[in-house]
């Protein structure tokens, strides 16, 4: 789709830059995946080589599947990530709707207060969170993780969604009011479908740090029953000996679920059924 | 079927008063148009009548019933918006039927009403389409259809033609006029376009800065403007307003004369002037001239006339059509 004003050289350079960036981004992922299929000696001797007949080995995957309850870890990660995303999107959208739709005293202040969370890392409050969870008896439960991640994801979600909701036509909401839709119906049936691309963006931004997090699972839910994938992979990393095959295999496996979620959300991002609703 | 009384309605946003005590009486079946410059409060007044904004003070009665505490959906109104405001995820048919569905109307009845409305607006071929698959004019017809289907006591139009191009605007204007005749419904229409106001209305309400300047039929406003604001606002090109002192007229502060009530001559006349600019429109020729006595004048001549900039001409007002205004801007009659 190069416009006539673009010279082939310029287009070429742009593509070169994009290809270079793609390679840099994919390199660690590819390295992890190819090495997960090699023997331990081959990993260290030629880390860049593809697995050949002599170096191919499934030992990493065998270890991962045998040792520990890896399916359980995946399930934990999945539950925590999905429930957190759902809660972040639901509460984030609700807060964003009230901030953008209704005039009330302290609206701006409340919006700022909710946005401050973007700038202050939630980990600063780890000690207090841990104390709170202990007091509430939630240590070693997935609920603890879900609560923390929901809190962590909300500020950005509210910030992005309220900006998007401001762009939804007032006329459309008023038409709904005149047609007898309740405020809830206006929120769920008119506004949410229209901000779906923004919801997908928020979902992606929320999901990745949660899936990859090691900090809170380690502190709040290190028990065998509540281990997440990232935490589960850590058992192969020892102080003196690290089972690299197993670590790489576990990480390779951990990429796929998050990739699938990403594909689902990014399709939503692109889809534009809302075009032409209002001029 | 649908009358409306508005009594000393006020609306303030914080300390800013947008409506400063509006009184209005709309009879059943009337087509009333609110017209005024942007920011005059006409849309706010419409939204207060619709119940989308609460009035700060005053009362609104539809069909004699006080509706101050009644939600929009229960007021028996339907509204057509400038931006169409169609539900993007619903088909044309569902867009039109949603209001009735929410009110619990039986399915058969909804089908019947949607069919009737879509026949009126020739929308039948599009019933299964989504708004995104329609052109601007079709979308606005769907929005009008959505209003008709509800069989409301009051139709409210909020600048419904502003987003349409010129040709479509004329066509839709005729359609709205036809609908008003067929439905015999009470309609309230907001616009900043005085041509729409003059062509559609039974009664025009001219608003300025949150207050009613004058209420009357289009011809009343044109022939007997109550004050300077209405005189300058109604009529296109705008009325020439001349300082009475310059003309040596006693008993008035400002003299008003419409461009079409001034005649031009190359030989003789009351005001000598030099042509500044000429607009040839075919049916009319509009001549702008700078006169010594009356200042900048606009003259509208019917038919084609060969005037060019820098011509020296004489303008004479038709003395029967002169409007006089006092120091407060009120018309002297």
C-alpha cells in the first residue's frame, strides 16, 4: 500500500527496520524453544544450533511433566489470569463509565486518584498486602492473587477506558434513555460493545504482567496447590545446579496459553463492527 | 393528543444560567421550531423537555400532566438526533422496535407499527441491514422511523438535518413536512438554520442567550420583528440596520430595512453609494454597497442585474417596509 510519494528505498528501509525489530523480539523466544528440544550438553556447546539427530532430546519435557503437578500449575495460572482480566475489565469499565458519563462533585479528583495507581508500583505495598492476606486467611489461595492483580490492573484500565468512553456519542446514550433502556442496559448493551477495541487493549496489557509475574505467587501463594507456571518453573533452578532442559521446556510450554489469549483479544482489537454507528 | 406547556423553566450548570425563565405554550398538532444562534440554549430546552436534563426550576406539562419527575421513556416523547444515534449492533427493524420492546408492547403490534413506519419512509428494502450499511440520508430516515414507531405525543427533533448534504437536506425537509401533515402530530424542532425554520414551522420561537425573544408564525417574525435581535436573525441576507441619527430620523434609535425592500438606480435615489461586491445567484442579485449616508448596505434585487464593483448607484428604501427600533432595541409600532 505504498503511496506514490514513497520511494522504494524508503519503503525498503522501513521494512528493514521492522524486520530487524521482529528478529530481535523473536530471538529469545526462538532460542528458548529450540534449546528446550536439545540435550543438556548440546545446549551449552552450541546454544544457537537447531536440534539435530544427535542433539535432539525430549528430556526437558519429560522432566517437566513427571516432576511436580505441571498441569495443575497451568490451571492455576489460567484461572488467576482469566478471572483477573474479567474483574479488571468489568470494574474498570464500570468506574470509567461513571467517571465519563456522570457529573458529580469530585469527579476529576476521583479520576486522578484512580489514575495515580499507574505511577506507583503495587509491589511497594507487598508487606502490607501480605499482612492483610494473612489476617484475612487468604495466604496460599488463588483468591489472594486474583485480588492483588485486579487492584494492579484497574488504574490503567480505568484510565484508558474512561478516555474511550468519552468518545461514545451522548446522542446514542440519550436515544437509549428515551427508548427506555436502564443505565445498566446502556452500559452493557450500547457502550461496552462500542469500546470493545479499548477493552481488548486493556486485556492484553493486563494479562501479560499477570501471567509472567513471579513476585506475588512467590510471596502470597507458594504452596504446591496454588503454584503458577512461572513459580513452578523455578523449582528447576537451584542454587548450585539448574536443570536447564526442564526450565526451558517449562517456559516454552508457558508461552502457548498466553499466545492463544493474545490471538483471541487481538482479533477483537481489529474487528470494527461499530463503524458507522454515528457520523 | 400532544400539547406542551413550559412555565418559567430555568436551567443552570453550576453558576452559569443557560435558560433564564422560558415560558411556552404548544398546542396539539403544532409544528414549533426553536431557532437561535449556537449557545442560545435551544438544544438545552429541548433536552429539558425530553427529560434528559432536569430543569433547575419551573414546570413542564405534556398533555396537561406534570412531567418533572417522569423519566424520558415514560413522557410519551420520541427524539431524533443530529448524529442519528442508531444502535450500531441492531438491524434497522430492531432499531425501530427497541423502544416498544422495552415498553412491553406485543410482538405483533411492534411488527405492524414498524411495517407502517418503514412504508411511510420507504425503508422496506433496508429492514435487515445494520446502520453501518446505510447512507447518511437513510440513517436519518431510520432515526425518524424509530420516532414514528413509538407513536409519541411529542416529536422532538434536535437539528436533524445538519449532518446531511444540501440536496438531501431539502429532500428530508420536505419529508418531515409531509410526515407532519400525515401524522398530525405535535413536533418540536431545533435548528440554527432559519430557512428550515421558515419553511417548516407553524410557530417559531426565537431564542437568544437563554431567553425567548419572540414567538410567532414565520411571516409574523419576518414582517413584524419584535426587536433588533429577531430583525437581524430572521431573513437572509440579514436586515440592514442603520443608525437613525445618521439618517436624521427622529423618534427612533435604529432603522431597519430588509435588503429586498431597497431598490437600486443608476440615476437618482435617496442614498448615494459605491458598489463593493456583487453576488449573482441567477434568481437574485445581491449587491453590497458602501453609502455615505447609511453606511454598508445590502440590497437584494430579483432577477439578473449588471452591476459591478466601483459602480456609483443610488439606493432607495421602500418607506412602507421600514422598521423602527427604540434605544432598547424594541420595535416601535
